[in-house]
């Protein structure tokens, strides 16, 4: 498990999120809801693809685009079960959350 990395509000604009992601030199951002709980994970590829779509507008918010919104990996999950669930959902990374929904870190599959 890696540290959670940058976390941003899910109401942030796609352009701003892409700038944060590039500036932080990270492959993904964790999204937080209004209570600070993990609301999703978005990758650079998802942001770039969305930005290049024909229906993109500069006011589009992260909460309005297709991204991984869970279920996320529980801090009490067995590693093998978490890995299997990620492979079934074809995820390379998954937020690890505590029992209240707050991000503790990110679980990444080895290549």
C-alpha cells in the first residue's frame, strides 16, 4: 500500500484537476466528498480522454465524469481478496479506506 497522495474535492473542474495531477507528478488523484470521505479515484488518462471528448466544457466537474467510485478496498480486507477484486474490476489501483470511508492509502497491483 502506498500513501493516498493528493486528494481533491469532487466538485473541482476537470482542467484544474488535470493541472493539480500534472503539478504533483502523480498518476491519479483521490476525490473527496463534502465530508472528506473518499468519493472516487481519477487517473490522468481519464481526465485527458474526457477533456478530448466532443461534449467537454470547461466547467465540467469531476463528479460529473465517469470514474471509479467504488466499492473501495477496506483496511480490513485480506490482500489476496483485494487483489482478486481489483483484477475482476480491471483496476490497477484502488483506494484503501477505513471503516468511516476516509482514505488511508492506495493499493496498486504489481505489473
